């Protein structure tokens, strides 16, 4: 019943687990959450609706969605003492380090939900994580610019609350733009899960040791922060800015990338699984185009990104290596247009990925007879030898 009909032995040997959450066909550029094509979810669903689908396996009814939204909204308020955590960081601290510390701290402020074998506690911890993450991410941003924190509102949706916490001020009401909300609903949906990527595998491995769910999620935040993974969305914008600042010709930059000695990568390009256009990138590119053109400002960086893509997709180096734009190539352009600084982009990726991490962690914990993860190695070191006293070395 799934898209998977035959597994070649090579694939089975490298598979780290069996899962029914997300299906990817890298050659065809297919991505489905619980069987639903990402293209349909991205345009028709809300982020919390997709979070429900990933965690519980089915799309919610209206009543189930309303209840789920209400439970999450009521858990967006952090323990007041957690606000002090943000003051302890230097202003230039990277938001992903602050976010990871905040998620870790949740484990200390929610000690009544640490038992990984108690389904009720795991359910409550999942809701508290979904509620706390937008507040933590918004406070990480606010503290990085020395701005005051607001309190979440129970009568606002998830994305609305997050945007208000991030950009609202005590002096005036934050005006919610439905187009911006829709763009974020789509972006968060597109980031929500991606089978066994580095950060999700980290969450599973840490969780397999019966570490509490908050510690597992904090580990995922750290893994995601790497520039080869979620940190790429920040790296793409920095790359585009560098090209612009240096006045580099796009073709010259692409030649630099192709010259191995330069060590320069085309950030936002390439993928371990997609050997075709990342279906998420296709959707995000459309949104970036629409949002930035509607904004009236000619977006020089978008023009550059489009020219970079055009140049790379017609270049043998990229064609023979099957390198296409991935989810990170256009995302940052939208985040920047929304007012977020590049350093904050990966925290947005973590916000989107949280439901996937929770779903994958819970799927693993539900497995009968599950065991602690224990990857093996191929040893290529020294063969057995005797100790040599230091005066004879
Ligand atoms: C994410 O796994 C996931 O699902 C992740 C993710 C998710 O949703 O969780 O999709 C999110 O992490 C997307 C990827 C974001 N990272 C980047 O955009 C960073 C730039 N991309 C590369 O670092 C690279 O493409 C990776 C890390 C994404 C994938 O690396 P692989 O699969 O190990 O590929 P590789 O390094 O073996 O590359 C194969 C060849 C090499 O050349 P040769 O040695 O064969 O000559 O392609 C080259 C690489 O040098 N190559 C690139 C390149 N990516 C690969 N050359 C220039 N620029 C690039 N971006």
C-alpha cells in the first residue's frame, strides 16, 4: 500500500529503521507525509493540522484540530523563570545554541513529563514541546536584539502567535498579514519531516537510550544547526551576500565551486537522497518569487539565486552529479523578506521540524522490543601490538 514495492538488499542494509511516517523517492522527487503528497499539504493544510497527521497518523477532524490547537496554544506560556535563561546569553549568541539550551531546560521545568514509558507523560510532553518551541524561538530572537518579550495569546493560531511574539512590541499591536501567515504555514509544513535525515536520526538515537524527550529534541536542534544540514539556509543567504559584496560574476562563482581546491560549495544545492529537484524547493521558489515580486522591491538576491540555479542546472558538473536546489536554497530569501536576520533562519527550520522529530521519536518508542541504537564500524586501525615503555619510544 506504500510507494515502496521492492527493496534491493543494499538499501535494506543501510536502512536505519522501519517507519510509516514519511516516504521519499529521491529519483522522482517525491515526498509524502503519511501518504499525502507534500504539494497538497503545503497549499491546503495548516502546520498544526500536518503536525497532528505526522504524530497521530491521520488528518484530524475539525473538532480534533480545534482541540489540538487549543491544547498547544495554552502551553505556549513558559515558566517565568525560563525568561532569565535568555538573559544569561551574550547578545551575539547563535539562536540555535539558545534554542537548544531552552529545549534542554524544558526538561527541568517539566519534570512531571520525563517518564518515556508513560504514554500520558509522553503525550503531555509532546504538547508542551509544540507549545514552547515558538515562544523559545521568538525569545531567542528578541533577546538577540535586546527587545522586550511579549506573552502568547490563547486566541491566536500557532503561526500568528509566533509572528506576534517575534515582531510585536509592547508599544503597539502587531498587525497580522494573512499572506505572511499563509507563507509560514507552507514553509513550516515543508520542513515538518524528512525521514531519517541527520537531525531526525540523532533524535532517534538519543531517544533509543531512554533519554527524556526534551533531551532528544535538544540533540536534534544541535544536529540541525550544522551548515551541511539545517544551517544551510543561513549559509545560502551569506553566500549570496558575499557574491554581491565582492561583485562576483555568477559564472566566475560557479567556476570557483567546480574547482575542488577552492573548497567552495554551492550552498542550498545537492542532497543525499534527492537526485532530482527537491519538491520542497520547487514550492518555496514559487512563494519566494510571488512574495518578493509583490513586495515591489526588486530583490537583487532573488535575481542572483535564480541566475545561479539557471547556470548550475545547465552545467555538466552539476548535471553529472545530479545536484539540484534543495529545501534551503530559496527559504532564506523569504525569511529575510519577513524581517528575520540570517542567523535566525535555522531556528525557523527547527520550529518546522519539531513535529517530525516528535512523531519519529514516538514511533520508535512504540516499537515492541525496541533496543538502544548501536551503529557498528569497519575497523581499519593498527593490528594488536605490545605496550612500549616511554623511555624506549
Ligand atoms: C538538508 O538529509 C536530509 O533530508 C536533509 C534535509 C532535511 O529536510 O532534513 O533535506 C535538509 O540538510 C538539505 C541539505 C542542506 N545542505 C546544503 O545545501 C549544503 C550544501 N550541500 C552539500 O554539502 C551536499 O550536497 C549535501 C551535504 C547536502 C549532501 O552531501 P552528499 O550526499 O554527501 O554528497 P557528496 O558530498 O557525496 O557529493 C557528491 C558530489 C561530490 O563531488 P565529487 O567528489 O563526486 O567530485 O557532489 C559534489 C561533491 O563535492 N557536491 C557539491 C555540492 N554538493 C555535493 N559540489 C558543490 N556544491 C554542492 N552544494
